[in-house]
C-alpha cells in the first residue's frame, strides 16, 4: 500500500471516528447489517488470538474482544448504552439470571440447539443447569465453559495442604502468619473472602454488627498483608518465598505457576466455613450470553457453538495467562486432549471435591457498603 | 455581473472587491488563529475532552458509566466525609511528590554540574547512560527492580551463594516506593537542570571570582539564580509526575500504601502552576 495524502486523511478520519465512538457516542445509531462482525466483552482468555484466529479464519469475520476483570464493570457498560456495541458477554454465574436477563440486557439462546452441548458437559452441569437458565427455568440464558474453585492459595512446602484445608480461613486470623501472606487484588472476591475470614456468610444482607466485624477484619487482614497485587505479583512472591500464602485465589490464579513447574503452589478449598451447609469455599462458573443488541449478528450464537468443539474448548482452557478446567471435559474427545501436566496444573485430582465444598459465586446484597468499608480499611494499612 | 463590467471599467471593480474578502475572513479568524487551528483541535480532543469527561464522571452516579446522564454530588460528599480515608492517599501522594522533588534537586544538581563543568568529553556518554533507561517501559524497569531485590532474587540469591546472610528485605515498604520514584524521575530533573546550568555564562563566574567572591558567594549569588529556570522546570516536572505516580507504589511497594492517582487533580494542579509560571521569563527571554 502506498501512503498518499488521501490515505493519510482517510486514516485520520477513521481515527477520529474511532475516538468519537467511545462510551458516549454509541446510542441509537443504525448500523448496517452485521453478518461479518462480532464483538465480545469477556474475561481474559476469550480475547486471545489462539481462540479467536481460527474463528476469524473460518468465518472471515472481524472479531473484536475486550477483556476486563470485573463483572459489575462489564454489566455497567451495557447499561450505559454499549448494548449496541457488544454481541457476547462473558461473566460469572449469577449475573445472567439475576441481573442481565431481568434488565433485558441479554437475550435467550435457542434451547434445542444448545441442549445437546450440555449433555456432553461434566455431570455437575447437567441440563437444565441452574445458572444457565432463567429463574422460571423457561429460557436458556447462556452457555457454560470455564469454572473453578477460588478461595486462597498456599505454598504447600510452607503450610501443608491438610493443615490449610482444616484451618481454612482462620489462617488469615493467625497472628503468626501476619506479614507472610499477600492479597490478590479483586474487589468482589476480596469482599467475599474478608467476610469469610470474619466467619460471616457473604451472600446475604448483613447486620450492623456483622459489618462492624467485617470492618475490623478488613483492617486486620490488610494490615497484616505483606503485599497487595495482581496474579503475577502473587505467583512471583510465592515462588520467591516472600509470602507463604495469599488470600483470594485458586486454579484460575495459580495454574500458570503450577504449569511452570511449581506444583507446590496450590489452590485450597477449606473443609468447612460459614457458608450454607457448613461449606468453606466459593467457586465460579462463567456464563456467556448473547447481548440484546438491537442490531444482532448471527455470529454470536455461532461463536458459542464454535467454542464447544473439543479442540477449541481445550484451547480456551489453556488460553494465555490463566489455565482453567472447562465443562466440556465431560466429553471424552475433549478430555483426551489434556496432558497429564495440564491436568496437574488445573488440580484435576481434587477438582470435584473442591467444587463440592464450595458454594457458587453469588451477589452480595449490600456489596457497595462492604466495598466502601473495605477500601477505607485498605487505605489505613500504610 | 456582465452588466457591471459593461457599465464600469473592470479594474476598479476588482480593486474594490479584492481587499473586502480578506477583511471579512479576518473578522472570523486571524491568520495566527487559523494557523494554530490544528493544534487547538488536537489539544481540545486529546487534552481538554478527556479532562471534561473525567470532570463529568465526578457528577455521575457512583460505580456507573452514566456520564452526562445522571447528576449527583454524592462523590464530592464522599471525598469530604471525615470518616473517609481518601485524605490519607492524598497525603501519601503529596508527601512522595515533595520528597521526590526535594531529594532529586539535591541528587541531580551535582550530576548536572558535572555534565557542564567536570566530565568534559565524557559528558555525552554520561547523558546517554541517563537517557537510555527511558527507552524501556517504566513498568518493565520496576519489575526489573523487583527481580533484583526480591527474596532469593538477583541480590539476595547472589549474596547467599557467596556465603553471606542474604540481601536486605526492602521490597513492599514505603521507602522502596520513594526509591523507585527517585530512579524513574531522575532524568526529568536532571536534564532541565543541566540546561539551566549551561545557561550560566562562565565569564560571570570568573568576574565574580576576580571581584573577590568566595565559592559559596559565587554559587549563591551567581550560579543558582541564573540556573533557577532549569531547576524550577525540573522541579515542576518531577512534582507533577510524582503526584500522579502509581506504578511504583503498586509494583515496588506492593500497595503498602495506597496513593492517589487522580487525573483531574493533577490536571487542575498543572493548570494552576502553569498559569502562574511565565516560561519566557524563566528562560530569560525577557
């Protein structure tokens, strides 16, 4: 391509349009037919070239994906008018049926086309799988793929697995471990976990006394943390020996380090805790839904079917950055693609029991209040 | 038009019409304004628009993207709420920025002096050594520091290998954040200061010495005032960068303190400082 004045001007105009097309300029415009266009709002993994390139090649479509690491932010973007922009949204389990469907931000999937996929998933996702369906059980609101237990991570050379599982969240109440743990920064999960360290079920409306206990625990937990950081910082600190364990973590955060040759780092699900049924852990299951875009693309449903294929599901499980089990491992054709090392990385040996000991991610009714308390507690740690 | 040219000679008509057009245009936009239009548009889109957007966010409902569609003063009430601990973050950021600024002035001055007066032919090489790290992303450099200082990392691991006790545990503490800021912002203080010192005429120093001034007097009354424009610009740059610094606290400090990195605050501060700063005067152009 030769660069001429005209092409430069065209490029500038396109750039200007792209800049104008931010969150404020996306309402109500009539798009042309979008047969060859797909926009995905997701957690990291679905935005990787490994996953998207074969689909682009197969369909000749322009596929754009943006990854965020916070469910409410993604949903707020749809609420703010980006419903016209995105075709697929990939968030944790409760949001589809509890928030996005009642607010008409997403639309149902054709049940007859997707039920066969559920039949091949791991038994825990048996049709009709609760989090994929609407409250009344009539509509299928999303497709299932990645999931995992997510409580905390320990270096089993420093604290053995049995001790960690038995002691559970009280590890973070132990003064002896003060200064020896990190906190993986994540607003919602940190809120859940601090409630759990305080011995309180996070997924309910809390009394003022419980919130006071939450505040006290948050201050103590943040004060005692050696560092607060992202997944890379936590894994690096665990590997180097700066910390022995970190709050908020599991397969999703530690699998990459395990795959890199540190199997002693392990996601732990406590044997017991303050959750219903005496459960001690929290797990997450991603639900990917089609956005209620006024100008939909047929590629949205096609993409959801595409990622169900055994080889693509395996690619999604091991997409760059974070490795996770996928529901499609229930299909022997998919399962056989996982090597022994990969199964070790995602803690396949204890996956079932850890999921059993966990309650599924849910919405904290008084989340905003708890988050404010937690952020204030974080600031006084210095 | 044809009739006009028939009834009047052509030349006077064109003479009358010609100056009239530019005058009309001049009234709309002066030549200078027209020439600066591309830059004004660029600044409006790239600098003013984001600031307006951030300002608008401050009136949006908390934790939403409802900019320009909701209006609330809750965010401001929250900031000025005495029970809120945001002031702590402001305090840390201000403290770090002042400390960075003051310490860098002291650290960079001898180097700038050396670059001008002492290093001679080596000055270029020394300058390049200070510039070179700027080609590497700040985050990458900070992660490099982490690898250097982390337990069993480059320093600790090497010392242990050599039979020593191991290196000091300095990561994830406030002093390390300051050290990171000093390292990252050193060139922003050093180069304006070097330029400032280069503006001090050698003859004036010689004259002062001939007239009996001692070293202290020469520095205090000749060198420092004449180099002040460069020093002030260096301090301004490091302060503004320092108050918005967040990577050092996150990467080196492990968020041992939570700093404020609020663009609108920095924007307002920069505007306030620049409106009082006469760069022409500082640079000695008048």
